[in-house]
C-alpha cells in the first residue's frame, strides 16, 4: 500500500545486496522502498519494504516491469531513486538527496561517489560543492523526477545491460536540470564488472559495449560535442555551473583552455 511518502527507492537486489543500508533506521514517511529480488531466499526480504517482487533478470528491464505493474502507485511519487545493489548509503543521506533534488527542481540527478570504483571521474564527490550541473548521470544510481521517469521509461527495455541508456536520457530531459549532488556521497562497494549482473550478461551472450554503441548511434550521440562531453566526464575535466556548499552559484572545473588541452 502506498504511504504518505513522496519519494521512492526501487532496488533490484540479490543475496549480497547493500539494500539494508537504505532501510535500517529510515524515518517514517521519508521514502518508500520497492525491492525486486533476484536471489534464492525471497522469504527473508518479503516483509522489509513497501513493495516486493521476486524476479530474475537484468536491472532496468526488471525496474520497468515493476513500474508498469504498479503504474498508478508509482505515479504518486515525486522522485524515484534507482541504485545498483552494491551502493551503500544511509537513510539520513538519502533523505538529503531527495531534499536537494526537490529544492533545485532537478529532473535527473545522482549522489556523488564518495568511495569505490568509477567509470567517470566527474562523478566523484567534490566536497566544495553542493551540486554540479553535469548534463549527465550514470545508470549506477540515478535519481529521477516523475516527469523524467515517464520520459525515459521506454529506454529501460532497450538494453539488457543498461549501458548507453544514461546517455540517451540526455536527449530526453532538460539537460540544464541534470546534476551530481556532491552534498550526498555514496559508497560503491564492489569493483566495476565484478557483480552478479556481469555473469548474467555473459551467460545471456550480452555484450555491454556493443549495447552502448547501439544506443549512441540510435540517439545520434556520436558527433564531436557529445564525444567531447563523454571524454570530459571520464577524466573529470568538464567546466560546468555549480552550487557551492554555501548555496552560491559558481563554476566547477578547470579554465576552459585547460579543459580543451586535457581532452584533445
């Protein structure tokens, strides 16, 4: 049953999941949780969240299945967070994440990565900022407004791995309202490529890099400005608008000429 909460966490979780860090000690009404469980002992988790579904599969197709089967309930939430199951945080930080997204009317955001592996250095936590308008967030732990969720939901079915759908999102929402929230850091607790998902991809014959290339072609993201942006995100050289930790509008990143030199 839907509670009074306006925020929802949907996690596709297994037997070694960090979802307990999202659940333990949360305040009543702060956010609801939906667990889509792909492990072997569903009875141990069934009572821990407002919504529960036992299914095997891949993250984003499973999230889409959950949303489509609970469409009316999910439509009542303002913001929806979609973390990988190796993302650890605290209810206090998670509540802060929702508050900042609402305060700045963000459509698409993510907490900064405080520790652990990253593909894109620009997503690592920068303590001097409250948030940075990044124009991109990764599939690892995106936070979506209800409008962004509805705009991007069709992409959840387009790949098994999820690779590339995050770049497609930059075509589907207002890029001026996409940000990395540095005031909230989360921990990525497993090395990239080491989780259960990658073993499932291999068994299914799925090549994530091929799916990424397919999405970039389909959404026309292969021309120079987008290639430059991806490179800047990878090496942390993008120069963007930001909000500093005191709430003032400022700029993040190196001077523009250094950005060009480091990404050439």
